[in-house]
C-alpha cells in the first residue's frame, strides 16, 4: 500500500468543497498536462467537460463548474486572487472564450462545452467527470477522472495519477502499525515516528517549516473570517456569525492585526462558556470563508476544514501547550490519522456521508490535541477512536447543494467532540478499551457502504429535502 504524506491530508485549499471544487480543478489541470504530454495545447480545437453523479447534482452549489473552467483556463487555486474569481468566470461566459492552459484561446460555450449530467452516474465513483479534447486534425483525447475526497483525483485505470509511489521507512497503514513501530523504536510520541517517515518526502526541518506555514495560514483564515460580516453567496441568505460572536466576546477591545487580535483573546476573561463560544467562533470563521470561495486549509476536506483550526486555536489560546513544537506535533499526528481513514475507508462525503468529513476531521483533531496534552500512544489513538465513534452514520445532506446548512455548524460540533474525546482518552487506560481505532475505521467504511445514496452529498435526502427553502 502506498504511503501518504500528512501534507497531502492537511494542505492549502480553496472553498467551498475539496471533492467538488478542488478535485475537479485538479482534474482540469491534470488534463492540460496530459494534453501537453500526448500532443500540445496549441493543437487543440475544442475541449468538452461533463460532470456526473454527485458532482452534477450539487455542482452549482459547490462551484464545480467554476472549478472546471478555471482549471482549464490555467489558474492555480493555491495562488489565484479569490476576489477575482467571479470576474474571471463572467469573462469566460460572456466572451465564450477559454484560454486553455493559459496558452491558447478556444471557443467555450457554457452548457455546451461544459455539462452537468444529473441523470447519469459513472460506475467507478459517484464523483465522476469526463474530459475530451478535439485536435485541429480531428483526432480526440478522452480522459475520465474521479474526485475521491480531499482534492485527490484518480482515473479508473489509475493512469492519470502523476505521482511516484512512496514507501516510508516505517509504513503505517493501520493504527496497529503505529503501535508496533513506536514500541520497536522505543518512541513515546507518535509525532516522532511521523517526523521520521515524512523524511521520505522532505527533510525534518522542511517538515517543521511546512507545519508552521500551515499554522500561519490557519490563523490568517480565522482572522479573515472573524472580520467579515454579511450574507454568504448561493441564495440561502445565510448570515455570517463569526464576526458577531468575536465582537461580543472581545467587547470594546481593539486590534490592528491578527497577532493583536489573538493576544486580546488570550487576555480576555476565561470561563467555560466563553471558551466554548470561542471554539465555535473559530470553526464558524473558517467555514464561512470556505463557503464563499475563500482560501482555507483542507483538513482532510473543505466541508470539514473548520474542525482542526478550531481545536488547534483552542490549544494555543487556552492551554499551556503553545510552542512551535506543540503546533508541529499536533499537525503531524492529526495528518497521520487522516491517512489511516483515507487508506482504509474514505474521506469523501459522496462515498461515506459526513462521517467521512467532519467525523474524520474530529478524529484527527482529537488525536493531535491528545498528543500535545501529554497523552501516550494508546491514548492518542483512543481519542481518535472516540471522536469517530460518535460521528458514525452522519449523513451528508446539504440544503440546495451548498456547503452551508448543516455543514458550517457541524464543524463547531466536530471541534467540541474532538476536545471531549481528548479529555476522555487522557483520563482512560487504553488497554481497557473495547474498540480499537482500526475497528472503528472498518465500521465507518461498512456504514458508508450501507448508507443510502440519497444521503451522500446528492441533496436528495435528509435536510436537503425536508427543509423547504423558497427560491430567491
């Protein structure tokens, strides 16, 4: 089995969905690379893109069509000015011209060259899409892609995955592997094992710098979210709430930047109610940014991107464990737990419901928090198990296909559950646990397979149809 870096699970992304925005964007970019590998963009006459299944059914709400067009247009979601997205899409639609790969202008008519096929699903995965390039000489290049969660993509034949298969020095594909190698090497901290394994991709110093970069991006995202008011896009008229909570909690305190803002939180009155409100505020801030095409940290997905930031910010603001080393260890362990779910179950809501997104992120955050609060190997894994155990069976039923209701609030709940799971694990003896992390991951996968497709990010069941939201 292939090893996965923690920074493939926790990474810079763009809202509103890792599966439905980042995945199609990555696929479009990959298709451009395939064209240039097989022929040349300069030889292309037309390009067609068709989305199927869950991608089509919730595509408008998730910006799937937008991601496809921008990816084909040669844009990079890691660097694009997110305030210019609407302007760029309007230009493509009105001019009916796409700058393929940023190299050649070709005709592109929305609704003809790009289609959302809501009547058909591809057999391999519910998040399917097919790209087709027609060259000037009349020949064609067709490529299927599947967005399998967290921005990861693959083709049915797996030919389009442009990455080298990496096997770490101490491969950890199950939680039992983590236990085995920690015992073998005499390690008391899971993060020490992960730091060694990450050397398969980069040096230990580079790994630490990447973790601290992720932390800076998390702070930036939360800060943006707590300073924006108004209504989220998409037509549901959902009001942003993080800014209001932030203002009430800080009262008349003023700040000029994110560092001054954070210090005001640290210096503010601390009690159980206020801490709970701050945790919710942090999670809401991130997911409100995500819902409005903001730049966020995918962890492990966009729909669940608020959980880990909220829990890590909680640790930095309200516990003594605030060093750079604590931040690094938190993220390394959280990311590694995410890889276990990715390899043995799923992190795609279209495959497993919201348990695969908020549930997994809660397990990741619980493990990371337990690591820095002094938990041993068994307690860290126990915390992850507890957090997932209490998300089993959670459906994905976004109203009108938007990552807003119930998605945004679910991140606040996932964060609170993660902290609770960590506290329980720290007061428990893992040797007496009745359920292992590997067992709960297997159970989650079996639950995903049994779940009705209406509850897997199709907006055809649950709250998506139970709540009557009038069209605007």
